[in-house]
């Protein structure tokens, strides 16, 4: 993805973010920066808190301690103006799309403009038509989500997320449950939409090959902390054993299967924690 030129200050950042549920510590000390105009993928093993981190960034969940800053301003209850500006300038794309089945495609896309802005109705119509056209859904405006394919529903959810023209879009597992071809299509769609709309993106994903191909930076979350942050090239090259075990798991599987087929014994399984 070719990103717009980034300024020196990050659009979004966290400092020593912590979040627990009861006695279970999910995020212990997360510090992260998201440059303007980039696509950042948050990767890691299942259950390491990637979606919790994204929800903290989106202010869907409140961190127990630490801070989230958007455009240099802390997002906290003591900063209502900063929170309001963040909500105007950010969109969150839910893992399950969260489309309303009782509304048509057009009505789904129009909803955030109608509910959160004072934009005149003629401009709302213009924006909705533009979003549907850019995501190749203009001929499906009167159809309901249940009448659309899974890929079209993804596009519709993205159109709704982008219709407010956000500066930041947060994606929670945008390719969950999709086959490899459709996963590629979604990442291509995000790349195309970023070029068209010019937003910054943070996405949580389990799809490492696609993230390495499509994102500008990766942050590897492990044991409640950002264990690694860098470019795809840095991620591929690092000899860090924790990153390497995650990155090279497919190759390790192939070696294990080859060993078993040859009648050999395997090493004790790595902790999946």
C-alpha cells in the first residue's frame, strides 16, 4: 500500500496501556504509535488481547490505566472535547459487520450521518451515493444485507464506516471466516479504499501473510505488551525467537509432519498460552 506522506507526530498513540478483567491481566504495558496515513496491523497468537487493545483504542472499552492520545490529545473523561472530536474523526469496523437487517444498503450507509451529524439531507444523499459508488454497490442500494453476499456485506460495512470521511478507521478481524481468495479481496479492498479516501488504519488480524503483503507496519502483541513493532521487512528478517516462532509456524508444522511421516519423534509442544 502506498501511504500518504506522514507527519512527524503520530495520529494515534498509547502510553503504558493496561487492561484487566478481574484477576486476568490482558494488557500489561502497551505503548504504540500509529503514523498518519499508514496501515498498521496488530498481530499475535489467539487470546493475547488484540481485539481488547483495539476496543481500548476505539474507546469501546476503558483502559484501567495508561493513556490513549489522538492527534496529540489524551482521550479521557476529563477531556470531553477531545473525545467528541475523536468520535467525529474515527470509524470502527466490527468483526461481524454489525449491519442492520431491517435497513436497506442505502439506509445502513446513511445512518451514521443522520445520527451523528447536522449535514443537510441533500449532502447526505450525495455522500451515500458516492460511498456506494466507490465500493461498487450503487446497483444494490435498495437491497437488504440478507440479500447480499458475504463479500458485498463487507463492502457495505466499509462504505458505512467511510461515509463520515474519517481520518482513522479501526478494523477488528476484517477477514474472519473468509477463505484465502476472499481474504485477499478484503485486503485489496482496504488498500483501494485507503487510496480513495486517504485514511489511517489500524487492523487486528490473524492473517499474517496478507498483513505482511498489504500493511505498512506490524505490531506483535505478546503477553500483554508490544513485543515487536516494525515494517514487514523487519518482521520477516528478525531473529527474535518469540516473533520467529509465530512467523515460522507453518514451516515448523511442515517439519513436524515430515518427521512423523518418517517415523521420528517430535519435541515437546510449545506452550500455546
